[in-house]
C-alpha cells in the first residue's frame, strides 16, 4: 500500500528540484510491501508554504475514511456517458472516480485480454445512477450478480473474479486521485518528472510488455493477457499488476484527451500543453531506462553510454515486431523512438547521481557509467550481441528482418498437465532461438565511388570575382543543377523557392535561425508521407548543399564575420535536429542522410577556417614564404633524374593512390591500365606541376602589387582561394587529370599538401621563430581548408552525377 509520509515541512529542497517539478530521490517516493489500498504518495511541490505543504501531504496511512476527496469529479472513462448528470454538482467519493476496462476471456484461444466489452448503452442496464446523489457509482455489493460481469476470469469463481476486478479498479482510482493535483501543475517542461514518479511507483508490478501494450493499444487495453483457471494470488499476474496497469492507463488518458477528460477536469490546467506523442515516447523510454540496468557496488563494472541508447533502441524495435497489431493505432511506431540527446536527458533525470568517466585510448575514449550492469532478466545474450553494431547497421538489421516474431498467447488446459508442459516448452524454445546476426559490412557513408569523374565543364560552386559586402555569385553549373532539382521537388509537393529567396537575408540578420532546419524537416516529412522515391530525398540534399556552398567559401570581405557566425549556428542547429529526429528511423535512407550530415559538418569547418587570421605585421612575409616553399619544390632536381621535387610528389601520390584503390580498380581493367601507364603517370605529374607554377605566378603578382595600406591578414584564405580557382579552371582542363576517378585526384592533392607541410616545417630555423610559427600556421590552415573543400566538392559532384 502506498504510504504517505507525515512531515511538518517539505522534504524538497532546491537541489532536488528538476524542471520546476520534483526530484527523483528515494526519500520523497516510498512504498510499502502492499501496492494497492491507498493512493500514490503525495509529491511536495517546491514553492508551497509550510501550511500548504502540511495540508497537501498529511494523511493517515491505510485509512480510506480519512482521505480528503478530490475537489474535482473524476468519473469513469469507460462508464457510460449517459450516466453523468451535468445539471447536478455532486459531492464525490473515491468510488465515483472511474470504471476501468474489465479483463475478458478470449473466445478463441482461452487467454484473457484487458478490453472494454460493453458499450455505453449496455452499461446503463448494469450500473444505475445513485438515486440520492444522482452521480454514477460502482456498487461492489452487486458485482457478483451483475449481468455482463460473469465472465471476468480473476480467480476460480465468477464471484471472486468480479470482486477482484472491482477492488483493483477501486485501488487504481484511489491512486489516480492523488495524482490529480500534480496533473494540474504539469506542463511541457516538467511532465517527465510526473512520468518518473508514476513509473517508479509501479515499476516492479508492471512489466515492460504491459507498459507498451497500455501505451499503444488505443482506446482499450488490448494485448495484456492473463491465463484462465489460475488464481491471481498464485502467479505473476497479480492484483498489484492490475492496479499498476489501470493507474497508468488513467494517466495515459488524462494526457491523451486533457480537454475532455472527465468533463474538462484539466481544461483550465497546463496539461494540454503536453503533446500526447511526446508523452508516449517519454513514458516508454523512462520505463526502459528503469528496467534495463541495475546498480552494483563494484565501480569497476561499467556500461558505455552509447550502449544504453542502443539497448533502448533494440527494445523498442523488439516490442514493435512483437506487437505488429498496434501499428494501426500509430501511423508509424518508428516515430516513437527518441534520439540520443533526449535519452541522455532522461537518463540524468532517472539516475540523477549517476557517475561517469571517459574510458579508452586518447582520441578514442567513450563515456562509461560506473557501478552499473545490465539487468539479465531484460537484457539477454541476443541483445548484447547486437550492441557491437553501429546505429545505422542496427536500423538496417531490424528493417531487413525477414520474419517478424509473432506473439503467441499461452493457453493452459484445465484437463491436461501434459498439454501445459508441451505448450510451455514450445514457447520457451521460440523465445530462446538466437537472432541471426547480419553480415558486419560497414555501410558507405559517401556519394563518391571510383566510377565518378569530374565533369568536362566548369564545376566551381561560385564565381571567384570578389565584390565587398556582396554574397558570391553562383556559377552557371550550380544554377542549372539547382533549377533541375528544385523542379523535381515541386512535382513531389516540396517548394524551396521561399528558402532560396530569403534564407541568407533572414539568417544573416538573426531574425530566424531555424529557417534551414524547419524547411528541411518539413520537406523530408512531406516526401516521406508521399512515399517519394529515394532519389527525391537526394535532390533535396543537393539543393541545400548548392545553396550553402558559395557562401560557405566566401571571404570576410564578401560576408561579414557576424553573418558567417549566424549561418554556422543555423547549420549546426539543422544538423542537431536531423540527428535527433531521423537518426533511428529505419524508414529513412540512413547512409544518404548520414553522408549529407557529414557534408554539412565539413562546411561548418570550412566556414570557420575562412576567417582565420595571422599577425598583420607578418602577413606579407608569410605570403611570400608560402610562395617560396612552392617555388622551391618546382626547381629542385630530385634523385630520380630531371624531374622536380614537385613532380615527384605528384607522381608518388598517383602511384600510392593506384595501390590504395587497386582492388576496386581491378573490376575495370581498361581504366586501370590506362591510369597505370608509365607515360600517363608522368604526364599527370607534369600537369600538376604546371598548375603549381601558375599558382606561384599568381601569388607573386599579388605580392608585388600590394601596398602597405592594402595588407591583409587572412593569408590562409587567400592561398586557398587561389588554389581552388586554379583547380577548377586549370587543373581539370588537362585530359590526363580529368580522366582520373574523383577519389584518386583527391588522394594525390592531399598527399602533396602533407609533404609540403613537412617541407615548410623544415625551414623553421631559417625563418626565425615568429615568422616560422606564422608560416606553419598558414600552411596548416590552408591545407585543412583545401582538404575539407576537396571532400565536399567531390561529394557534391558525385551526387549531381547520380541524379543526372
């Protein structure tokens, strides 16, 4: 029986308050060995006066007569609406609160389901309004002979069944009555605290499967079964379980229909601010967090934080597959899986004193929870085996399961013990069959493969002429590609014209930081609801990338530092929203979405580096030193003969790339042989050296014509702009380079950048400490920026060719 704690003052202190509600401590929520018979223990709200706190919590345990009746009528959800007389303002006792759905005997397999069997019209013949109060009441004394109640299988006789059902319903109503004051104060920001309170008090009585059925069974409690012919006191399906289920059901209904629940009981409260969909997701998540782990005294036993989320995800998927009949109630049960950030918040709410530590090698460490282990009764070997898969592979595994496990009801024969044993063996054997593990092949999170080539026309994302305080102009290639994808999206109900017209104006001014994420999320849901093909989602990703790309690689003279900061914040918010909402939805093409998110992250990095600055006093000298390093590599004769160090670097890069991709190139022997030809490789080195010489000429001309008043300190960006412009205008004009697969070109350029950084670092002594430091900083930022750019432009070009 729930016991109320008699105290003269509130136990809740500032350190115990969670979201203005209450803290999940062990002191403020206590239960005795008997669950039923009294309401849930009161919860003291922070902010009540001392006298209010006493009045709200003082109650004599085990005494129904001393209970103060609630101030508002809570009539039966499943009781006939026609029994309620709205013209009378009755005085209500706890028996008038609610009539819960009875447990009924199945007509097919002998099992019992909790469901509403009587329509309101049928119930009027059983339950009559009390002539004295003119209010609906449950007459327990007539439960034995009441027609329509004779088939409630709560024990060995109908009389016992009806009595137990009435008693558990009464106890659930009492428990719910104590929650009414709390529900009046619940709102969107603190409702998880109430869910935690309810689940903690009913956790040991109501198993996870019953909670899932209670949440998603619709208007009735389907799927919760009791074997017939057994006393409730003799098996796991005890009276406490029924009380817990019914109490949770009442809480669910109050969140589902708060405006009409019990004639508007919560109409004037903040309860309607809670979205019912969020209630379902958070209720199930808190229940899973409660039951999947257990505390141990040994702090050396740890659980990875990511594994806790994977367990939550796996259990949700298993429940969905076990109860496919509930898919009619929720349009897509996959929408009810929370993302990792939200599970982290709920974990902190459920276990506020959880200790954690990062474990693992430097750069590879992961957060682990100390002193916790898995609850073996819930987490079996099959689930532990699935924890080795990453989230994308887990999603793919559950999507591709060839056979959905069918939940079988256990039917026990009253005449044959052998039938009972055979049925139980069959059920156990079904449950212990290990889940087949999928092949551990890592999915490709890239749009690029060795069949992709750069187009034979200008594919730069922008025009490289610089106009101060003006957004860079899109190249013709970007305009044509965007227009084609925008038209495709319009045919599927997605119009991106408003975003294209207003995005930068709104984002730069700070008026709406969410325009990108809101438009993208809405567009994805429109395409998903319209069952659009996978390629349509790719068109959406491509438009967003092409729209952002020219501004991402803009200089501070074109787009101010403040405007760039606003844009990065907007893109970061978009990435967070995408990961939170869609990272665990098997209905979404996760490899494509993950690749898109990774590209957005790289764009954020590029934008940050475009504003990198050097010491103004060293800017001109650093620019000359970078040019000197490049020029020095072109004139120094190598040991291989009459080729320069620069040619040697590019030739080695080409050879290393061929070796790295040899297994993939072997499928196309003609292409591989053409690339591997010695003369062709030599020509590749010469072509890249010509581009390098062109870069030196451009840098020298800029330095010679630069006056002291025109000094700039964004040297890394200036070198980057020259390199990218020449890459698109000169490098890709050579047939030897244009015929190379995109990954090989990227590999060659990155190899050259790494070697040049080493060479520049070797000049440290000659330059002096300050100049050497600034020069190396410039090389590092420029190389990182160009590396990220090569990855992004290759993904965008490959995606464009995929959709061509």
